[in-house]
C-alpha cells in the first residue's frame, strides 16, 4: 500500500519559470492538503482540496499560486513566474475523508529557485 | 486558530521514557489533539491523536488532562530514531477550517546514546 507520492523530489527552476509539483494521495484517499516549509521555519498550510473542488485556500498566496485535484490523476500545485522566495519544501498530505483521521504526508518536493 | 505551547527542546537518553508536554488552554470542546513528528529532510509523520480519553498505539501514548487544557505525548522507550521535531496540534473540527493543521515551532527532541 503505497503512501503519499510526491514528485519530483527536487526541482530547480530559474526565476520567472513555472514550477509544477505533483501529489498522488494514498489509495482510497480523496482529500489532499498542501503545506509549505520555508528554510528554518515551520510548516504553513496552503490549500485543502477534494476531488475537483477547492475547500480551503486561505493559505495560498494571492498571485502566481494555484492548485487543482482533478477527477483523474494527481493533485498539482502550480507556481508561475517563480521568485527566490518560493524556494522551500512543499509537502502534500492526504486523508480518506472528513472525520477523525490522522494525515499521511509525502516526502515533499524541495524547490530551489536560482 | 487554536494555539498550543510546547518547550523548544528536550533531551533524553536511549531506552528511557520521554514525556513531551503541550499546553492548549484555548482548546474548544470539539478540537482533536494531534501529534506529528518530523525527522530531518522528511515530511511530517502522524504519531497519535485523541479527543478526551488517553490513547495508545504502537508508536506512543497520549495522556490528556481532564480539563483538556494540556496533554502529554509519551514515548515509552526512546530510540535514536525518535530524534525529531514533535508537533502538538489542535485540529479544528468545523467549517472550512476542518482540514487545516496549524503547526507551531514544536519541540526538538534529542536522544543520547
């Protein structure tokens, strides 16, 4: 039973390019959450999605960032026109549904903007 | 957002029990208490969670105060692999904030051989 899969594990982008981070939740999990961890800082919630719906995007920057979780395929976190300040570890978590569950996190994507 | 307070760091010796405290005086009646840990360069790992009663699983035990304003994560026999940052989090149980975990700074646990 594979866990939460994130890819790529490491991603290097030049300033101004686009970054696409992918997250495949655990089998049977339909809820996905994205978190960001800036260097030497704690994890910050970004967005909570269910299949084809954004439930809570209160932690998403207003510009350049978007997320989706289509009916088929992985969840995608997209960062347009990356800047150096976007360099961070991005973690995805999943849960089977709303309820009394712990979240399973992936190993993260480490984005470096040069 | 509900807040928790944890010591910045704690130390333990291998094979000894570790008690990691957490204060959450503003907890609401339906907030769950979750614990996660994060090893270096890895994603957070779920440890345990509870609502009112003490909980046990293969990783740890969670002792919750009767008034729910504090809790303690208990590692019964610490190993070197338990060295990590431990986060105590109140999981909001209502509305669109349902899915959000608010991570604090956590407690850095050092385990000595």
